[in-house]
C-alpha cells in the first residue's frame, strides 16, 4: 500500500507530474513511510534504500 508519493514525499493522490518524473528518475522517498531514501545511480540503473522497508532497484 502506497500512502506517499515516491517522488515528492507528499500524501498520495493526483501526482501526474511526479509519475512522469519517476519514469526517468529513481524514487527519492519511501512510498510506505515517507522517509527520504539513500539513492545510488549507476550506468546500469539505480538502487534506493529505505532504512525501514529495505531496497528497491531498477532491475
């Protein structure tokens, strides 16, 4: 369940611009708890880690 926008961190709702940005960029906020994630971008993709909910990857 996603309660927050993964791009701007605000409450979930109509985030069309954020959804468009997430096509080209990694998420910056955890969609479950709104924590700012540690993001690493590499030539092969990206990796984002939430301290509470673990890691997401572009693969």
